[in-house]
C-alpha cells in the first residue's frame, strides 16, 4: 500500500537532505571569514598571540553559526 | 621526496585490505559468541552485532606497515615519520581496545590518548611553525610539539568517537578523510606519509565491506579513536593541518550542537537514542545533533542517513583539496 511518506515526498525529502549537506558549508565559511578578518586587524600582535586570538574568534564564530544551522533545520522541520 | 616503488605500494595496500577484511570477518563471528557485541538500535529487529571491529583495522595497519618498511625501507630518514605516525595511530587504537573491553571513564581517556601521541611529539619536536592557507607560516615555537600535536590528536579522536553509531558511518568517513589526506600528502611531496595514509585508507575500506549496512561488525572505540587519531597524524606529519581541520568540520558541528546547551552532552541521557519505526524510518530524539538534523527535515532510513553524512564529508574533502591545490 502506498502511503503519503513514500508516494511523492521522496523527491522533496532528497532535496531537503541535499540542501542540508550544502548548508553545512555556512558555519565553516562564516567562521573562516571572521578568523581572516581578525588576523588582518591584529597586525601589531606577536605571532603566537595573534594566532591564539584568531583561533578563539574562529571557534566562537563557528559555534554561533552552527547554532544558526540548527535554527535553519528547525525552520525546515515539517512538524 | 622519496620515490616509492609502485609494486611495493600496491602489495602493501592489497595485504592491508585482505588482512583487515578477513580479520573483521573472523571477529564478526568470534566476538558475537564471546559476548563482545552490541545491539544495533537503529533497526526494527534490533540484531546483536559484534563490537570492537577496529581491531581488524589495527591488524591491517600492522601488516601493511611491516610490508612497506621491509620491502621499501626509505633511505632518507622519512621512515621515522612513517614509524612515528603508525605508532601513534596504533597506540590510540590500543586505548580504544582498553576502552571497548573495560569501559574507561571519560575523564581518563584524553590523558591516555595524549600519552599515545608521545612518538609523534618527539618526531615533531623541532617543528615550530604551522601553515595556514592565505596567512602562510606562523611561528609558534615549542607550542607546536607540546600543545598543538597532543591537542590535535585528542580532539580529532574524540570528535570521530562522537559522530558515530550508524552502519558504515565511521569507517566511511575514515576512508574519505584518510584517502583525501593521502592524496594531498603525495601532491605536496610527502610520499612516505602518503603511503601511511593509503595503508590506513585501505585498512578501513577492507573493514567497511563488513561494516556497511546491514553491518556484521561495529568498529567500537577501537575503530573510531584510531580513525580520528590517524586523520590528525597524517595532517600533522605532512603539514596539512588545515586539511585535517576542514575534514573534521562535520564532526565538529556535531560536537558543537551537543556542547552548547544548558546541559552539555546530556541530551542522550535525558532523551535517549533516535527511535525506529517498523519500516526502518528513524525518528530523532529531542536534542540537537548532526544526525538528528537529517532525521528532522524529512523522513530518512539508516542507509540514507549514512549516505547523506558521507556526502557532507566528501564535500568538505573537495573544499580541502581545492584550497590546498590552489595554494601549492
């Protein structure tokens, strides 16, 4: 017996899963841009301190953007 | 750059794959009868499946490494890089064996993994800079061997250990990550390290044949910790730290979703695992993880879920490859 789940939802479901795969690039992209900007702004600092601050900024930006990824998942959730 | 005889490379890889596959096949029957097994909770019939299959990968690594070192002992000293890398990956694998058999407390595991990185720390003692594409080389002095090396191996091993629990997921991710690192190591002139990457890739591939849906054996912590450690090891040895970081992004996202909550990492204890419907569709538990994200947006079964996460891993492998080759 055909159900709503397997009748026509398959294509849309696949689209959402593919979309999610590409959406996962966003946290990485956002955090990398933030880290590179921080690197440029901290030219006066010693290399080790500069790198430490850059790594910290990358982690914070990544965490925030990953929360954003989850918000997007909740918006895409049908129930 | 050490030129490697292709026949030696092919022989070492073939022996590794055969060893890993046949040991995994033997263990899948033996461990199930010995009670070294777990319930496959993502199938409606909940079959009992052998655990600790990562041991087959370690056997494959040992046979492949021995074959390579005996048949093509590199004359320029790069064999030390190979031995340091293989030892560290192997020792982290042994930490996984201890964890699988005796269920080591979470707080002790990082220290055991740090101890396992000593061969790599010693080999990389004189390296004091890290390479980042766009930025270039950054001097960090002794922080590299003393902090960056153990931190990278421990973090990568634990990330891989957390994004796990579905047939073919851990071994599939290991094949993609280690294969990418092997390819880029060869492209950047680290052929001996690339050979270690190839051996580890085919070791996981041989195991994956039996771990793929429906799995006859699980990797256990032995397989997951080794995979994560191996990614960090190859990345550090061939100065591809950035690539190792990019390849860890899916696992890092999963970690972040679990960590930044009111009760960090408490979701599974509070809400349990994903439920399985009679037709095999997975229903997410009510807490954020990467696998639950795929289950939430649309109905998905275990096989489709694993293919989706592997596609994500392949996408990040592609990004790492383009960035690395673009900055060569």
